[in-house]
C-alpha cells in the first residue's frame, strides 16, 4: 500500500467519523429541542417523550434543520414563541448535544 493509499483511507475514515458524529449530534439535538418544545406546549411524561421522539424519527433521512425549525416554530406559534427563539434554542441544543457526545467518549 502506498502512502497515497494510506492517506486516502485516512481521509475516508475521517469523513465517515465526522458524518456519524453529525448524525448523532443532530438526532440528539432534535430530541433536546423536542423535549423543550413539549414543555412549552404543556406536555409532560409520555406525551412529551412522544413529541420529542416523533421530532427525531419522522422523515429521519430527508429532514433538514429548516424543516425541524419550521415544525417546532409552527407548533409553538400559538404559544407566542417566535421562530427566532426556536432557532436560538436549536443552536443551544446542538451545542449541548455535541458536548454530551464528547463526554460519552
């Protein structure tokens, strides 16, 4: 195996690792956002867990951050929560998810 082949394998391994980390961070942050939104909606217990789980699992492969943001902002609009507040909370959740994943290592 040449140095170039080893280097290519290293880049491929890093890409796979980074993609896996981003997937885990995104799903964890969506769950955290879902739990926060459920509280804002007055849900608790199984209803809150169900809302958060649905936010993670619905359209798992094709869901973008904008779609998550639109869904939660739409759900919270009647409660007077602005889209910007939801976006800020989503960023906080992503930050916390990354910290949790780092702590899990």
